[in-house]
């Protein structure tokens, strides 16, 4: 057993549910409920993140033991763990949904790492809680693999994110209607251990505000600033306003990273946005293959496309507006909150300008880069061009005599290429003129561009291949894919097949194109 130290400040400093019953109910006057994971028949470790294990101070022999699988499969506890589910609400698809809470995520407490940092551990799929509504509190293997892989892939891409320690199979089946077509099937169950400084979301603040529980709201705000934003000084309203502005800036930075690498969250409800500006809750996410700002990976969102790729900045701003509304009971005048929302707009605009210049290899030519990027988007969409491959191949274009030959692997359709090739060549010539004017050595420019334009991203079809193999009992593909995603900006000779554009067989296959929220 590891010599683990837990400091469960969330439970110690915030009001809890006086009832200790698992039954589903509305929980008022409390931010958490005590609840134990439901035991599973045969917990078995399928994969783990060695980086997260090291960060937490977990030794190799413990990770390799059955005790590890038991603990992170929900069948055992380490000394100091206090299992609980937190209470929050949220706006889902633009509408207030009331109390939501951790319906299948059960917190284990906060582990103090060797560095002195505190990390909350949370089991997703560990059984029902008071917030499970009509659900069973479990998770299936396919969604658990996707969450485990994506948490770590995003970290290695440099995107702010929660982390994942482990993926444990449960040895039991879970019934899910994957396509919402009235034909549920049994699927293998699994549990992911998620790791973050805190899992507080915007919805944690919305719920007490919606109920008029202003004292709890104030307590939560002060707790959050004291524990997770300790650098913020000042007193009273001034402190709250500065904190809100920083939350807005962090959220802007996170979404700018999403846009830089072509990531689509898929379900940006306010209960799925972290108060720390971390990517959280990996459900029906996806990476852009053929560039399309209107693409959403979420079948539930296929009609309105609220959470489409190009709309993510607008939705994030709207969500922050809901947080601002939740904070108004704590302020004499809510007008200063607009300054925080403006910080979101300004930070996102600044990051977008810088990212555009970096992706195009134009250094500090921010205005020119932004204009070139705006011109490029419609060409990529009309020409059905793979976003990741295009930007990774762009530095290979000869600026002295630009052509499309180096970019050929990024096109999905020859006829669509013909429609845009002349205009795309003109665009390349304008870019090349800027590049030549900078007099930067090609090798230096290429290296700089490759540091921001990944070669490897967790495309849905790659994750699905690993899921298919794991469903047949071979989980090695999960670890192999994770290993590739550890170095997304490196060339990794011999692993080129992980960097190919989406194959034709995956264009419309379930799990490879769009996904449901069923997990």
C-alpha cells in the first residue's frame, strides 16, 4: 500500500448533504453527498498513464498490483479517501436543466503529491449517486477508452485539460442504447480515474444562485479563490470581479487551443466547463478531419449544431455570461462583470492572432497572418482539405516556387481539389511573399511551425480501432495509441500510419465520424 496522504479540503470546507443515502433526490443546501462506489465483479487494469502515476507519487509495484485495480475499479479504498459526489446544475444546449450533479462520477478525495500539489481523484463509471437521475452510474468500455486517451492526448498537445490516471475494466456488462434507436445492447463496462486540481464547473455556481442559496454561493466563491486562485488579492466585490475576469481569460485560452489543434468538444454545456479553464468531460468529442467549421461530432447536436467547431468561442462566451448572472447576487452592481466578459473577448482575439502567425510561420506578423487565415478557411472547406495534415505539410512548400505537390496528401477528393487549386495557389503565393520578406532560414521556420502544428492527433477512427480491439480482449492498442500521442509534434519514424487522413471506411461509420452522448 502506498504511503498516500489525502487532504480533502472540498469536503472539509464546504457544506455537505446530511443524508447518506444513495437514492436519487434533489439535494438542497449542500455541495456534495457522501456515496460509496458500487463494487464490480472483476476489476482489471487495462492501461495507465505513467506520467500521471509519477506526478501523484504512485510507485510502479503498486500500479502493477491487484490492489491498484481494486482501488481504481471502486472495490477498495486507501486510507484517507472519502468517497463523494458533488452537486451542481447547468445549462444544457442553451436551456436551464436544474440540478445535475455527479451522476456516475465518484470522488475519492484529494491526494497530496510529492511536489506538494493537491490532486482530486475521481472515478467515472463507479455506480449510482443521488444525482444519477434515471441512469445506472456506470460507463462502457468504448467511452472510457476515449476519455482516458483524450485526457492524456490533450495534455501532450499543450491544451489545458484534466488528466487520466487509469483505465480499469469491471468484468460486468452495461446496457446502452448507443444510437437512441430503441435497440439497447450489452457492452463491457469500465472505469476511468480522472485527475485534476478541482472538478468545479460553472454549474457548481449556477445551482445555488438559481435556488437563492446566496450564503452557499458566497462560501463556494471564497473557497474557490482561496484554494485555486490564491494569487488574487483585494477584498469583497473587487476580489470576486478579478477572479471572474481570470476565469474568463483561462476559458479563452483553452478554447483558443482547441481551435489551434482542430478539437471539437461536442457538448459545451455549462456543467461541462471547468472553473479552472481545463478541458473536462470527454464525451462525443472529435478532431476536424476535412476542414469544416460547421462540423459537430455530437449526434444529439446534429440539427442545431450549437456546439460545432466554429461556434465554440461564441458558446464559451455565452456560458461565461451564465456564470456572470450566477454571481450577481453577491454584487451591489453587476455592471463591472462586463469587464470580465470583455477579457474573454480580448484574450481569445489575442491568442487567435498569435496562433495564426505561429501556424503559418510568420513570426510577429499578426495582422497579416490573421487575414491570411481568414482567407484560407473557406478554401480548405470547399476543397475538402484535412486540417491537421495541411498545416503539418505547409512548411514543406517551397516559398520560392509554391505549388500544391507537397500538400497533396491533405486532400480527400480530387474533384474538390480542382475546384480550389488555382485560388489556393494564389493564397500560397501571398503567404510565400511574406515568408521571403522575413528572411528566416527554412529549417528554422519549419521547426517553429512544427512546434504548434501537430502531426498526430487522436482522430476518432484511431480511437475506434483501439476500442474494437479492446472489445475483443486486446487492450494493447490503447497503450500503443497513447504512446504515439505522447509526442504529437515529433515525426516518430515508423508510425506514419497514425498520421494519415481519415480512411474512406471511417467516413460515416459510428464512432469514427459522429457519436452520441450514450456512454
